C-alpha cells in the first residue's frame, strides 16, 4: 500500500487494483452488491488480497477506513 497518495474513493479503487475513473467506479458499484447486513470484507467479488486489504484497513482504523466505509455504504445501497 502506498501511503503517500491522497485518500479518495478513486485512489481506494487503485489500491484494490481496479479501474478508478468515475464511470468504472459506478459500473463496479452497479454490478456488485452486498447482501443486507453483510460486511464489505465478505463480498464474494473480492480477491483474497483485496479482502485482506479491506479487512486490515477497518481493523487497524487505517487512513483508508473512511473510504472503505464509504464504499461499503455504496455497495449496500439498493
């Protein structure tokens, strides 16, 4: 993880190895949903490395935790 970059949803997507332009972020969110009450780290669509990064971000309350929370909200929205 590169801690020198500003923290934003787009940069979180880059950290996860995903396309980070606004259209790609919206497309990802539109095509991936969490089940009601499901934690973001248990999304079936994450690779093990991505899930680990998300889990560590939340457990350690890292600099990325706010963006991970934002993504979780957006993935849970219907």
